[in-house]
C-alpha cells in the first residue's frame, strides 16, 4: 500500500487520547483522519487538537472517505461487536484489550476475522512490544533459563485519591479482566501458548469500598497451574504507594529473569536526613509509552506491507478464558478447572 | 540467676552446629556444657570444637549436673515430645521451629508449658529478632501504614545442586511446614495475631523430582484470607538462581513497607561487558545470623532475669495450623476453611 | 511563523544522523529539506533515507530555497566559523557543543549573534533538557538543598573495542573539551552561572595508547573551585565496563540530589549461579534521546513563535573557558587561576 | 602462647569503647584486663562495664601484671610516642590509624618495631579486613580486571548537627589525615604498594565554619598520580545527607569493581506518596563492625601463634606521607611532587 494509511479512532477517553496523540504525531506513515465518540467533549478535543473529522458513532465513521483502519479504544463491553462491524466494513482493525468479557464473543470475532484474511487485525497487548519482555522471550527461546516452571507477576496501579477508575469498574469486567489480562497473556507467551489447567483467585476490597456495588475488589491474587507443570501467580492491585509497577519474575531450571523492577520516574534520588528517596513510575503510560508506539508502528508496517493476518486474537480469547475463570473462582470461593 | 547459664544442645546438624557456635562463642553469659545426638560424628564434632560433655540422647543429657536449659535443634517430628521432656525435667526450653507438624501436639506442649510457669520456653521464630522486621512491626504499631490489607512474602532457598535438603524432606512436614512457617508467623505478627479464615495452596515439583516419594514439592504458592480482610500471599521455593531471599511486602491504606529486597552477600559489584553483576545472600544463616544471636541473647537474658514465660508457643500452634491447612489444600486441590 | 520550518543539516556522522532522524520523524512542525557534507557516503545516506536535497558544503546549502534554519553537527573545529556564516545568511542556528575550542572564537560568534537579534541561536547542551537535570534545577531554585557547595560529575563512555573515537580525537579538543563540556555547563547552571576561580586537571592514558599522538588521554579528573565556595569535581573516561554513565551528585547544606545512577538499558535482570546481572546504558543516545528531542522541539517552538534570542552562547563560552583551562592544567601539571 | 591473651586498652572515647566492647565480648581468646585514660569518666565506664583495672596513663598500665598486648585508641598526636613505649615495654601493639601526622615519627616507630621482632605490631587499617575489599583484592590478584588504572574513593560522614567532630579537628591532622587515610592505604593495597608520584588536594568549608580555627575543611577532593600510571581520586566530606558512605570504584583494562554502594542500614524500604525511601548506614561502626572484629581476631591469632611481625607499619608511613602531601597541597594551592 502506498502513502499514509488513513486511521479513524473510536473512543477518546484517557487512553484513547494517548493513542490519538501517538497516531497523529509519533507514528510514521499515518494520517489520523477521523474520530468517533458519543461524548461531545471528546469530539471537541479531537477537533481542537488535530482538526480531524468527527462522528457520533462507529457506523458513521466507517463511511469516512478512504478510511483504511479503525482504532478501537472504547469500553470493553463494546469491543467484540464493534470489532465485527469494523471487519465487515473491510477496514483493518486495532482493538484495545481485552477483546471481550466472555469467550463466545471472542469466538465470534475470530470467526469474522478468519473470513477477512486480507485485513490486519490486532488486539492491544502492548506489553508484547516492550523491550524487556521481548528480550526475556528471546532468552527463553534460546533456552537460557532451561525449562520454565514458575512465573510471578505483579501489576499495581498507584493509589488514586480521586478513585477515578471506580466509575469504569462496572463495565470493566472486574480487576482480573481489566488489569490481569496483560500478565495472563504474557505468561502464556512465555510458556509458548501452554494451556491453563486450573485457576484460583482471591481478593479483598479495603481502599475503595464503593467497588462493592459491582462486586469488584481493589486487590487480587490468582494462581494458574499450566499443563506443562508451570505455576503462575498474579498479583493485581489499585493500591500502590510506590507508583505504578508491572513486574514479572520468571524462573527456569537453569536461570531466572526479572522484568520491570525498580524503575524510577526519572533517575533522580533525593537525600535528606540520612535517607535516599526516589519516585516510582507514574502510570502505565510512562512505563509502556514506547511499547504503545512500537505496537502502532508494527500495525502500520503490516498494513503498508499488505502483511495481513490476525494478531493475538486467539491469545486474547485464551486470556479472557483465564481471566473469566479467575473472576468465577473469586466469586465462588473455589478453584476452577479448565477442560 | 547468677553466673553463666548452663545450656545443653540436642541435635548438631547444619543448623544445630550454628546454634552451638553462637552459644559457645557469641552469646554472653552462656556456658555450653553438653550436647546430645544419636549420631557419633556429631558428638565427635562437639567434643573437638568445644570440649563439652556428650550424650547419645536427650534423657541422658537432662541429667547433666547443673544444667539450666536445653536447646532443641532436632528433626521436627521430635520437637513436641522432646519439648515436653525438657519442661518436665524442669529445664528452660528453646525449641527450633516448627513446634510440631500437627496442632494437637502443639496443644500438649502448651499444656505442659503452662504448668511450668517458672520456666522460659521459646520457639525459634528468629526472624522476629531481625532488625528489619522489628522496625516494620514498630511502624505498623505507630500506625504509619494505616490499616494493613495486603502482605506478600517470598522465602526462596538457593538451588542446591546436591539436593542436600531432599533427604530431610520426609520428616520436614513438606515445604509449607518447613519453609513457610516463618512467614506465616510473621504475617500473623504484623496482623496483631489475627485469625486466618481460609487457606489455599498450590505447588509444582520440577527441579527435584525425588521429592515425589514423600509427595513434597520444590515450589509452592499459598493464599490466606484473614478475618480482618487482609489477604496474605506466600511464595516458597528451593529453586532460587539469585541466592537466598526472604522478602515481605506490607501494604496498608496509607503506606507500604518492603523488607529484605536486594541484599547482596557483600557490597561488591563486578562490571564487565557493559553489565553489572552482584551476588545475593548465600543462605538463611548469612541473612539472619544477627537474628539468631539476638534470639539467643534474649533467651539468656530472660533466664538470668527470672523473666519466665512462654514465647511464641501459641503463635507456633497457629502457624502450624495454617501450614497444615496449606498442605491439606495442596493435597486436596481445594481451599480449606479454618474454624 | 506559519507552517513547518525548513531545516538543513550539516554533518551526517553518527550524531548528525541521529539529529537528522529526530528532525525528520520525531519533531513536529519540521521539514528537513537539505543536508550538506563533504563526504559522499553521508549525502547518499541522506538521499536514501529522506529523499532530501544534498550539498557538498554549507555555503551551497544556505542558498537552498526557503531555508529557515541550519543544524550544525560538524567537527568542533568548524563550529565557530560556520555559525557565523549561518547567522550572516540570516538563518536560525542550532550548533552542537562545544561552540569552539577557544574563547576568542566564542566571542566572535556571540558578537555576530548579538547583531542578529531576530534569529534563534542555540548551542546543543541537550542535558539541560533532560527531565532529571531539570527537576534537580527546580529543586535547587526552590531552595530544597540549601546552599550548594559540592558537585561531583562522572561522564563515562563504554569501552570501545574498535577505538572508534580515536580518529576524532585530534579535532575534538581533547577529552575535557569533548566530554567534560556538558558537565561543566550543568555545574555552572546548578550554581546559577557562578564564576570559576581555579581549575586543575589530571589524567592518564592506558587503554588507548594511540591517543598519545594528539596528547589526549582516555581518563581524566578535574577540580574547579567556584567563587561561591563550591567545589566541583569531574571524572571523564572512555573506559567504562558497565555501560554509558552520566551522573551528577549535588550536595547542599540541607540535602542532596543524585542524578543518573543505576539506569539499566532495559528493566531486565538475569539471575544465574546466585548472581543478578543487569546491563547498563549503551551510549549517550539511549540515555539522552528524549533530551535531544526536547531540545529540538524547543528550538522549533521558538522559531515558530518568533521568540528570537541567544540560548547558551555565553554559557558555551564559559564552558569552553573552563574546559580549556582543564586542558592547560593537565598539560602544564599546574592549576590554572581564572581571572 | 597458651590461654587467653591479656590486653590493656588505652583511650576510651567513642571508638575506644567500641574496641573495648569487641575485645571484652566478641573476640575469642582475649582477656581484657586493664584500661588507661587521663579522663576519669572513661575509667569509670571501664570499671562499670567490664570490672577491669584502670590506670591514669600508659606507663602505669604497662606494669599491669601479665599484660600481653596494648590497644592504643588515643588521639593521633600520641600514637607514635605511645607505640614506642609499648614496644619498648615488650608488649604486642595494636595502634589505631593513622600511625602519625608526620613521616619521621612513623620512621621512628618502624625502627623500634624492627628491633622487637618477637612482637606483633599492627596499625588499625580495619578496612583491609572487610569482606568486600578482600574479595576485590583477590579479584585483582587473579587478574580479573586486567591492569588497574583508575580508582575513585568516597568517604562521607553523615552531617552531624552537633558538630561533635569539630572539637577533635585540631589534633586530628585535618580531614585528609583523619578520613582519607583509609582510602589512601586501600588504594596502595589495590595497586600492590605502588609509589605516589604527585599529589594535589582541594577543599571547601561550608557547613562547619568553626573548622577555620584549625584551617581544616569539611569537604575535600584529592588526586594522586601513581608511578604505574594509575590515577586515584579521593572525596572526603563530613556532610552526607544519605548516611555514612565509603565507596571505592576500581577500573582496570578488562573489568571494574565497585565496593560499598547502596548499603542500607537495614533492608527496609518505606513507600509513601509514590516514593520509595530507605535509610543509609549510620556510621563507620555499622559499616565496618565485622572488619573491626576480624582485625582484632587476626591480631589475637597471631599473638597466640607466635606469628610475630609488623603489619601495615610501612604502609602507614606511606599513607601518612601521601595524606601530609594532600594537606600541603591544599594549603599551598599547588600540587606536591613525591619521589
């Protein structure tokens, strides 16, 4: 494909705006031409910043002349249906994670994607584009750790005094589907797509009591046993006092790798009263900004190279399957056997 | 009590020898006068190093003239019965952790201890004497973290190419009773002795397949829900490639504390090929040597001050109850409700 | 000024190519329109990558239609004369550091710049645009450290098995002018432009004996006493085995700040044989890439906003004065008094 | 020699009391039998804590029946003369560093020591007994770094709000003789006793203006060029806001070692407001406590084994020579050539 690819973005919340900014300014060969949202202020923002066409819904945006691809950054509950619309309109599709809150919807999207083999489709597992996870995966592929049998993940969001995320909780699918999904996907990646056998999850809700309304929690722990014998553990919380943190510790029979520890916001240590203090990462944007860019860059590269295909759709389904099992386990108080 | 207190030690395996060395050389006001063991080479070691009297069993050692106290560093399966013998002989008692592999035995020891109120009895939860855990506990008592609701512990032993520990596995009670017991006790300490409601445990056995004979594992994960709403997670493994590691991360509503991270064996970093390398702790001796000394020093202080009483016996029972529940959960594949 | 600003770059060595890439792809409102170099392969690179017009020298490039600004990334020995040419041609000027190897040449450029008050001129002290140094400067301005009296800087380049830099040594002005210049400028910035009183420098040449030909060294240390009483120390070397390192430790009467320590290339730690290993920064590009971008972005912002003025020219003269004194001190074996 | 060796200690200031405590409680085969001091309160402390004989001066203490060895922890200005007294009385000698504030006095002590070849004499360069420096020295001996050409040392005492040290400044010989002496000795050790060619030193006095009375400074920097081509730099200050710090970075042609960085007081990190805080070492006692013990243990071992000889006396002379040259350079404002 020649020239810049024309992209329309749907959803301009906090994350949507970041995607828009990346596409408009930091990714080569992209022409961000349109935005859609039911929220007027979001459309005004798009006009003011990028002077692009705006639409009140996806259906209208899909008719934008010459549109090549759509970037979905909408609430999770809309992902599956909107993905199908995009694909059926013949547009390349980028959809934020998770693909859906239930496995059958994932199946439907995959079925549609399979019948549009000329399109690039990608689910936004951006951490797969982070340099540290990529290097770890390479080390595993090279056999540097031997056989992997233990993976521990932590994904911790900073304490939010304004409880901003609470209003999104009802449609997010809960903490395991919203936050653990990245780590679930990465663990499966590190384990070469191995199948989960058994899932158990636990949690508590102390700092954000309002989450009770949707039976969500602010702090969760989950365990997944894989068929290969590996044991994966997941910690997820909205309560970090040391800034954003996303870590993974991988242990194999001959070595280990630790990803994401001790990353300061900036390399500055303050000394006072015999104490050294350093600030952690602000949020996942600062930690994974380059990964978001690489993700978009790769998507664009594939579109331009006519390198069509599905990326992470089946992985997304498996991640959803496991995350749903975590939620079920948490709700029932019992482990869930998968197949 | 005047003068040095006369101590007899029982059991001179790796840990027993360390205790002997501490008592003989590094703790004030102690006279290490006797040792007992059924193993000839251990008794020869005691004679050669400290020129002390040796006995083939506890009963004989208890008759050593003027003996004030006994230090039990025997296999766990003997702790309870031997503790009772020591107390009934009217000697002060130090017993290594865990007190027993089952709760009823703990109860029996406690009953006997309660009827010997003139004696000092102490279970060897030496981490309670480590400066970092003490400081953390003080911070919690001062309310510096607010309400604690999440505690994560890791206790990792270095990979052992000789699989030395495997031969002790059959009598150790398994990884949860042998290794997790410290963290279980510390978590309860940090939570002011709160009760566990529910326990679940998982594990795998990859590096030491010989553990199968006693149904033990080399890598475990456990979750404990406490009545106060706190969620505690425990990782325990014999497979660390970065040296010995014992960490605890405590999160409260207004702050967090992390204990035991990034402790090098010695403060020396080697730079080569653009890489910085540093060696971790060798084992729990190097990490907790000062705690062992403080523990013994406090025991001796109490004996000398006639400050009789039970120390950590009821805590030991609760730790055993939880660790046993972990093992049961691991074996049954189901969470265990306590009470 | 409306529309994109048209920039021509001069010099496409390793650093020049990075500037070109940033200007072409990562800085908004820029049109990289032309490149000049006497080296054919460099011009071919520019054509192949950006399809821009090429010229064999600055004089021709200055005639490029509509050119707004020139980016000088040429050998240091050419900076002053070329800067004057650019300014006299009425173009905005960005010139890499150092401005010159001698103070009188700096004076000449400043005189010419002063007579072109409608132009933006900037010397490439990109570290002033790094988040950590900016934050440190803000903390100093807020009085958070009290009175600053000790600053220690290290700028260490990785060992270069190919001795790539050696061929540039003869025209670089030597290690103090080439490498220390950034730290000299930053120290003066942190000290609010204070005057140096006395300069002394020392050095050795062990790993790159070929530097003897131009009397340069691979490892230097310098001390500068400032009028305010502050003592600044500078370490500079081409011999780091732990990757690129640029650190600054600032001590004041009530606190201290440390910049740039322990920055890994990526947040990945490998554990093996009880040892943890992590790779340091590859080079100054990876450490300061964002600073290069911010620097260019600010330059472009000023041009577009008609916010003309001189940036860091007088600072560049002072930095050259101090760096020249370091070289003199090293050569004479005696401290040099300034003023 | 059979039995415990009888040691008398002279000087019971802050450091003297630590030595006394170590000798009395933590070193095997020692009988601390006597103490001498002109200060009544110090003698009362010795009596109260250890019930030992006290004397108002060294001469009297030397007559203590059966005395084997003397431990000098007196003001530096007395070291040389008292050392000679001890040796001439036929007692083994431990003397705190520095041996003297001038080289001729060192020579006199060495002459006397040489005529008492049956005695153990040792100067208190305790850092030579620290595990990290020992391991570094072994690595150098093994050729792991190739040829060493750059060593940077920092010895930083915490800010002292009570300016306790200021009253000792007049007799301490100044910051270079008092604080730098350890690093000077260690650098020479790492360089296999190489000779210093040239010494230069600089300094400032900001936080403790009262030091002006004795022309001392609170912050110094020194450079030493060695005959082998190595360049050593020394930072020394009384003004650390991050706790006590003693670091050494050694660079060779094929690798580097860094000693003493990032040692927390205890392994405890507090998280609050997105920031991680950890306390540094309190003072040199906490950093080097084990080194003090190893030093004393080695001294006692040698006495018991009749392993007589001089330890570090000639090194002490060389360290004094270099430290004196630093002070001279600081005072004259010019480098000092040594040969």
